[in-house]
């Protein structure tokens, strides 16, 4: 299961989701980049599935400065470039 962490940066903490592979053995790390909708519940389920397969996964919110948090599907106009 993923948990929210903060990644320190000069501009302030960057929110990210982290999942850890089960067990204590060293595991490969995946850096997952979410869609324009951000780190949604569905995206968290996806990274949890990778963790269940033995990966550590981190997914930072690339839009944390302008639109922190996930965008709902009904906010498509805000997601357009």
C-alpha cells in the first residue's frame, strides 16, 4: 500500500507517493510519472501492483505547485495545456 511522503527541495517539500516491496531484500526502484490528472487513486493502485511484484515505486506529483493533489475526471478543462 502506498503512503504519502515529502521530498525535500529548495522550493519546499514535494508531495509524492511511495510503495515498498514486501520483505527486506534489496529491490529495484521504479520512478513512476503520473498523467496530467496527477497521483489519482487508480494510479496508486497501479504502483501498488508493481510493489506486489517486488519493486519499490515512487511517484512525485509533477504539478504540486500549480494544482496540488489529483485532478478529478470532471476537471478536464484544467488538465488541458
